[in-house]
């Protein structure tokens, strides 16, 4: 690697521990990287509303990429800098097509302001978003949709994901950040797409970027970055795609990467 200027890190399963915290070692590594001039960008499937308390615990501000690339968020101001949603008409067409392909499927939506879900979406383990609206999916997608989410109460996740990709085709991007919920964004919108646009604004070349992730929705970002890192707990296709495997999210894998980058930068100076 040359001199790395930016590290793009996924949150859940990568930087965060299961309780949505980070260790003191990770906080220290983030602070040291920033002092060394390395920009750290959070790149997550999460909606912006959940980031403020997490960013405060991590000790991070600046710009974050949310909703798998559909939203660029200013952590300092708490405002949206850019959004690339699904058009309402397309989202409605996707709902119709997915209902035909996966009978009994349930939907939730992330909107530019707020969210909503169908009755039955929350099963006791999926808490509803604050102030989420409950309605039929077609009533929820009457405006731009940041992200369409779907799950099925009985069909195995792998089958839901396969049918969703077949049904959606090239009309949108189908991905996932776990093994329960399929996530759909506008065509071409991925973590990589948003990261490339952000780096262009910052004057950072892809060869100067390290990306770290663990799941399907990180693959495009890992492929784009100059150096791809998977945490040890990543799914197998992410491990296979990475240039390097670091320790798990429970063992400060991202911190270990940052510590090395800071040491390498110090050795050059």
C-alpha cells in the first residue's frame, strides 16, 4: 500500500461490537488515525437517525455514508448532504413484482424523512423504528424511497434473497447486511458508488483508500477501494474478496488496521 489517506469502515459486525459500542482501544486508534491525517468515514446500511449516538460513543464526526450509499450525512450538523432514492413509481412496481415472486413477503421502507412498515414486520426481534408509520407497502412508497426492505416469516432467507434478485433484475440493487432482511436501493447505488463520489469531492484516489467490511453489502466497496480488508467474522465471500483479513469486531480488528496505518505513516515521516 501507498500512503493511505482515507479508511472507509462498515459499522455493524465490523467496527461495532454486538452491543453497538467500541473498545477503548478502538476509540484510541480512531483518534490517533485522525491526528495522523487519515480520514475515517463510516459507511453503513443504517439510516442516518441511528448514527448520532453511535458516532458520539466512537468519538467521530464529519461525513457518513448511510443506507448503503443512498444518503450522505453530515454528522456535525445532523443534515443530509445528498440522497439518491428509488423513485416512487419504481418502488411501487418493485413491491408488486416482489409480492408475485415471494407470496407473503413483508415490507418496510426508509424514507428521506421517517420510515414505515407493514403489519407483522416487527416480530419481537425487529424493533420498530421510532415514530414509524404502519401501513401497506404501496401506501408507504408514494414518494422517494431511500431503501426498500423485505423479509418473509417462513421462507428461508437465502431463498428470499435469490427470488428478490431474480424479480428485481437490473431495476435496482438488491443486497443484505445480515441473514434476515433483504435491502433494495436505486439502480447503481451501493456503498462503493457513494464512496467514489465522496472521494472525488475530497480529492482522494481509490489507491489511497482502505475499506473494511463483513457482509454482502460491503462487497462493492471492497472491490472499489485500493486495499480491501475483511474482519475475521465476515461471511465467506467477503473473506474471499479481501486483500487482507484482520481480527474480528470483538477483537478490535479495525483498530489493528488503523494502528498499523498510523505506524506506517509515522515511519515515513
